């Protein structure tokens, strides 16, 4: 009995689809955490590629490649997936950066904990802000945008088309610089109130020299910071929702610039 083997060209096209899907799945926030088992990531990437491959087959190249050309093409596909994931990851980096600023200003500079997602030591407030951003990310179903972006990416940017000579790199640099601005937006209300609090304590220290301002500043700054964070949670939600809503537009712009 003859065994019908998979044609080489079809197998190559499937590997190209798998490389882009696997890179994107590995770069999706929350899914890229070390807490997620590697077997789950591989299974999700393989299952997604199996589902999308019949739809994406008409956008894949129709010619066979040499081993070197095929390897370079797979690297290009992986870069596309990683760049799409980087756009969303910058938002979480900004949230963590803003939480770090708040933690240092309110007196939690030495209070660091181990973050299992990044395997790094993060401040308490940075971890709190990060967990809040993850919950909002999942509640708004933003992770579904990544799987829709895979289909759109093959329509806008088929395999074999990747051009870094345009404005794609400047766009990523702009998003990276915007990360610091976004981090300041998250921490601005707390920083403003803590600045006023320190000014008041400085005045009290001049008026009442016997007052131990250093010991008084710790509970006062912590209480003010926690109160402001609680009062501005709605604003934080609106900022995060606005940033998450722009992820799809940023995907489309990046793919257009890479053509």
C-alpha cells in the first residue's frame, strides 16, 4: 500500500505559518510569562497554525526554497511576530515603570518582591500596577486582537516581504519613547500629592525643629499614595483602555510600514 506523503512545498509553507504564529504567541503579554508552561505555548501555537494554515495557504510563496533561503525566511516571519508582541509589551513596561516611580516616592524603595512573570525583583507598587494591567488586559479580551492580527498580517504582509528601510523602526522607537511618557501619566497624581506633602513637611520642620519629620513622612506618604491610587483607579482604567484600544491600529500601521 502506498503512503501519500505531504508535499515539500506545503510542509515549508506550514513551517512559515508556524514560525510567525509561534513568535507572536511567545510575545503576547500574560502568555509570555514563565508561569505559563512551555508545553501550553507550543500546543497553542501549533493548534493555531493548524487552524489558520488552510486560510493562509494562498498568501504563502508557491516556490520551493533552498535551506539557507528558507531559514532566513523563517527568521523574518519570527521577527514579524515578535515586533507585534513588542507593541503591547511596551504598555506593560510603562505600567511597571510608573509603579516603580510611585514605590520609590512613597518609601517602598527597599521593599521588592520576586515577579514570576519577568523573573526579576520588582517594587511592591510596580507589581500591583502590573497585576491590575493584566486583569484589565484579559477583561477587555485584548488577547483576541493578537489572533486576529495573525490573519490580517498575512493579507497585508505575506511571507517574503519585509522591509526595514521605511518608517517601521522609527515607529517602534517612537512607541518606546512614549512608554516613558505613559509611565509618568500613571504616576503623575501620586507624585503631585507627594510633592505637596513633602513641602508641607519641610515647612513644619522649619517651624517646629523638635518635630521628627523623617519618621512622620513614612506613614504620611504611604497613606497619601494609597489614597490617591484608590481615588484614581477609574482614571487608570481609562488610560489603559485607551492604550489597549490603539494596539490594533498600531499593528496595522507597522505592517503597512514593513511592506
